[in-house]
C-alpha cells in the first residue's frame, strides 16, 4: 500500500513539468518553395522567429545562436512508401561581439558563403533565417514523370544545444514543413 502513495506523489511533479512547457513555438517556416532552375532542383526556405525573444538575453551576452536546416527531397510513390532522393544539411551561427557591438553570421555546414558582419540585429536575423537557392540535385538525375516534394526540418538553439530539456527551458525550438507536390515535366 505504501508504494501506491509514493507513485501517486510523483504525479503532481510530472503534471507541473507538462504545464511548464511553452504553449506555442515561435519558430515557423513561412515560405517553402521547390523550383527547377537551370536544370537543377532548388529550394527556397524562409524561417520566421529564428531568434525568439527568449534568445535575446543570451545573444546579447555573447552566447551564439545556431540555426540548422535539414532539407530532404522526396519522390512520391502512389502504391508504396515515398522515396527520399537526397538530403542537404545547412547550419549557420549568429554571434554578437560585445566589444565591437557587431553581429556575425557564419555558415558552419552545407554551404560556402562569406561571413556576414553587421550592426543591425534585423539584418543579422534575415541572413540567418533565409535559405535561398539551395541546390538539391540535377534535374537529369530525376525521372521526368516523377512527382517530387521537399520536407524541411528547422532547428534554432542557443549554443547549438537542441534537446528536450533545452526546448522545455525555452532556449531551443524546432519546426518542420512539407512543400506542395511538383513535377519535372511541364503541364500543358
């Protein structure tokens, strides 16, 4: 009988943890588009809320913020599971230098671009959260009759730590979205 009371006493603590979780995530993917440009399949992604209000104090004290995009290109299959064609991982970081009062956006993985340095926080957030013209695969590698779509998983975290506890504390967020279905051939 005593074990019953011990287990029951743990219930309010678990309930308190569930209530303490944020009600809604600020991170969201607003624009997701798949294009056939110059004989290549490219993806455009715009992430809103990449630097939420909960991150501001940490960034102002010099803690870096990381954004990671995992972009997958899928082929739709009517009678079987969809087939993943390719995956691209793009990771960027935003660091505030307290001495020079400058924001520095650096590409860590998946792309080669120069370091963007600015004093405007909005400009730094724009560069951090826009992924334009990510080349996924050549169009010649795809079946001309195939129906394709993209899935994007975006993660934002202070100091690059995206765990259950960091999401519960409000220092990390994640979201995902799927694009519309597209065909390689022109529809007439």
